[in-house]
């Protein structure tokens, strides 16, 4: 029997909440709904979800506060579904910890694709294989498990995908546009500053191994192995 994934949808607009939750249920998901941030906060405290969809402008705690709380609890795909479409809002959303940022109006089919892709990435279903060792870094692709000098490193899906794309193209300078196309996808309509934000997070997570990611002024980024 195929596993049924559990989704939390936090959206204060009842009509939209009903439409999206019904669509997700028809596509095989188990869906909990919340009409405000306080309800979402409580549900996250007491349940384990495979993906969480958050409106930002909700009564009570807003989506940003809920997202920060989620990140303090456990790793789970978080998608912001919001009317806030300015660059500063999108950049802030990714900096807070969102994996995807979808602005209203939106396609439910696109939302479904993104949810499935994120769940697969988090669960390590996209790739299989043994261990890869790059200097002080060890990677187990099947589990998306990473260590640096033997210590486990926790990476969000976008950070892991970004690292692997850089590694797969080591010694090649990659522009922000190339990275957006490959890591975020051709349908991404955001801003290239998202790349810089995730590079910063990836470097922080890698710690002693962050030197592998080098900035090329006015060009982009390049992965270099130890000489």
C-alpha cells in the first residue's frame, strides 16, 4: 500500500483553504488545516508533517513566526503561499527558512509538483548509491546524509541540491542564472539573490569545509577541491 503523506495547510482565507485542501486530498494527501497562525503553531507542536504550506499574513502568529518555530522543531519542507510578491518579501522568506515561495494567484498543479519534489528530496528518494568522499566531506546520496570531519551536517533540501550541483560541476564557474535554472527549476520566477542567500547558509553549515565554495566576482560561484 502506497504511503500517504501528511500535509499542514495554514491559510486564513476560507475559500482558498477549502479549494487547496480538497485538491490535495484528491491527490492522495492527508491534510490538516489551520485558519490562523496560532492554530498552525499548535498543530506543529503536536503533529509530524511531511510538508507544511503557510500563508504569511495570518491572524495571530504570522507565517514567518510559524516558520521559525517549525525550523526549531524538525526538518520538514515549508512552502510559503502568499500575496506578498516583492523582492524583499521573497528574499526574507528564503532567509527565514522556506524551501519554496509561491505568490498568489498560483497553479494548484504547480503547487502539487513542488510538494512532491520537496518530500522526495527530504526523504532521499531522488538518488541512490553509496558514499562519496570529497576531502573532509562524506556524502551518502541515498539518505542525503552529509558529514564534515566525521560530524553530521544538517542541510535544507535547496542547500543540499545546491552543494551537489556545485560538486558535479567542480572547477566550473556557475552563474546565478545557471544555478537558478538547475536547482530551483526553469519555472522559478524569483530573484537571483536567493542563490546568494543559500550559498551563505551552505557555507555556514559546512563550516571548516566552506572553503570549497569560492566566489568569482561578477561571475558566480565555483567548487574547488583541496589542492
